[in-house]
C-alpha cells in the first residue's frame, strides 16, 4: 500500500463504484422473458400433474384394498360338510381333525356333526369322534387283507445249497477278526 494515499478518502468512491457495477440489470427482451416464463409455468404444471397422479393412484389402491378386505370379511360362510359318513359310526382321526379345525376357525358347522347328541357341535364332539376312531371294537368289521390279496400266496422256498455255502463263507470272514482279538 502506498504511504502518501489516505485509505479513508478512497473508500466512499470505491463503494459507489461497486454499487454501480453490481446494481446494473441487463435489459431482457420481452419475448425472451415471456418464453422463459411459459417454459417455467409448463414445467411446474407437469410437476403438479405428476404429483396429483401419484396421489390419485394411492387413493385408488387404498380403496381397492378396502373393498377386497370387506369382500373377504363379509363373504357368506358356508357350513362345513357334516363328517357323518354312510355308516354313521365309522369315524377315523381325520374326521376328528377336520372337525377340530372347523371349530378352531369358527366356521359354521353342520348340525349333523353333533355325534354325542347334546345339540351343540363343540370340542366334546371332537373328543367323541377321536375316541370312536381308536376304539378297538369297531362297529363295522375291518378285515385284514388275505395273503392272496397281498400277492404272498406262494410258499417261501428253502435256500439253495449254493447260497448256504456263501453264507457260511461270510460267517467265517466275520468270525476271523474276532478270534484274533481274543
């Protein structure tokens, strides 16, 4: 800095020069200004439309979900098929399991599933069906299949001499290491 210049005298002139330099606004032609304004308005309108589309899509999805939930919740309940069979007291554990599942799901159950005769289909009916399923004395005769039905009607043939010799050889091989261990 120079020694002979007083810095306080140049300061107001410098500030005024800076104001003039930076307060100058260039002249923009009106057609360019209008075109820029139109482009900005178009961009903001497109942004606004896309936001509205997203909002409407979300509202429609929520409405559809509500309709589906109501349709599922309010669908008519069909009563479960009665577990009674052609022979009324021929139950198995599958029948007890099916009735227990229907009762646990609070499904409508047919009154024909009331096997203990108390007028209510409940856990006691499940227990009665399970007890009937495991009872040794069944009301319907369950016959075991015959050997002919299983294809076992042919007599078992005795082992041939050749196979008995190989069995003896295997027994000797197995017994040999044991004798060495004694």
